[in-house]
């Protein structure tokens, strides 16, 4: 059972959105006024049930979350106001755009992901050592402090100088991807957060795709 979070109306606890994208729900709770992030709504009463995960977005407000019992209940008819439904539609629209943007940015960053735990720390240490070696004018006396550069040189059968330069070049390429994707994330997540109506969202996503695929070339 995937972990699910719910975005709730703060006053009534009516469900505005449900998603396994916990970070996206947290983002919505930060940018939509009078909302609350209910985490891990599957626990402890729905560990073997995923009925809420199969609901269509327009069905979300029909549920209300009981904070004490950690259970869903049917929302009373008098609480299913037009305002609640409109806020739920806006939350659903934002969630959809955030999900698609997140997938696009993750794909763009696959080039710098390794799938190996702690590998990012290794790469950072390797870059730091290579830069230290280069800034010393490739002083061999620093080799005891640059073991990752030595290791790279031995494995690739190249000089220490070439090893350091290659490490820094690869790090530069990775950094360029991260800089581009981070700018896209900041720019367009910000626009989604500021959107006050569902109609504003499709143009934001279209602009994101254009900027992502054409301008940033990631």
C-alpha cells in the first residue's frame, strides 16, 4: 500500500485532494490558504484498503477526515458547498500540473542520478579533490589528500592532471543540468503556487514545456 497524504479544508477537514505524492500535498498546503496536510491517511485503518486511491478527483470532497479516529467519513450534504468544490478542483488542477512537472524534471535529472546510495557524496568529494589539485598547479605533493583523483587516474590509465580535468569537466556538465532544472522548478512551481483559478494552470504548464524542451534544452 502506497503512503498517501490528503489535503484538507482547515475548518471542516473535508478532503480537497489525495495523492501518494507527499511532497506535492505539502506544497499545496503551503500555497493554498486554510488547508491542512494530513499525512499517511492509510494508517492504521486502511493498510489493506485503497478505496480512496481509486477515487476520481471530483469525488474527493465527498470524504471528510476524522483526525482523532484517522478514518474517512461521508461529508454531510450541507458541507459540500460550491466553495469547497471549487477549492478541490483548484487543488486537483495544481496537483496534476505539479505531478507532471516533477516527472519532467526527474527525467531531465536522470543523467546526474546514479541509483547508488551516497554516490552523490563521492562525486562531491571527487570534484573537491580535483579542484584542489588543479588550483595547486597540479602539485604531486597533494596526492595523499586527493586519493579519488589518483584512483580515477589509475582506473582510466591517464595522468593525474588529465584525471583532475576530466573529473571537473563531468562535474561542470552535471552542474549545468542541475542549474537549468532548478531554475525551471523555482519559476514554474512558483507560478502554480500563485495560481488562483483552474484556468490559469494549462498555460503555465504549456509555458513550462516550451521552456523545458526548447529554451533550457534539458
